[in-house]
């Protein structure tokens, strides 16, 4: 899909749609982390995020969880669209 959008003069369209898709995946991971709040057995929340009532330890834990999600989103995007990103640095790092 993205390779078909690579025409001279309008190649930025494919890049824009690719980056919008990756940002959408990352926002979904962040939203899931905020809503889910690391629940154990679907009953108690361990590190909830609440407005004006989040301890620093919970905030740091959730930031680490979001950082792990960002690596997995990057890996998924590099593998799923390896033909589109075939000559990029991320393809050289993740897809051997």
C-alpha cells in the first residue's frame, strides 16, 4: 500500500500515512495503559493514573511501561512494513 504511493513529487504522502499509522498504534498503547492501569485478575489496580492524584512511583512505572510499548510498536512497524522501509536504519537494526 505504501509502496504504491511512492511517485516522484508526491512521495511524502506515503510517509505521512505511515507515520500517522505508527502514531495511532502508539496512542492506542498509551490509552490502554491509562485505562487498564495494570490490573491484576481484573479486580484491583496496582498503578492507576488519576488526574492530580498519581504517586511518583506509579508515574515512573507507567512511563517505563509506555517506553516498552514504544519499542514493541517500532518492532511491529519495522516487520510489518519491511518492504516500505527497506533501506532505512530501522530496517537494518530490527530486520536481519
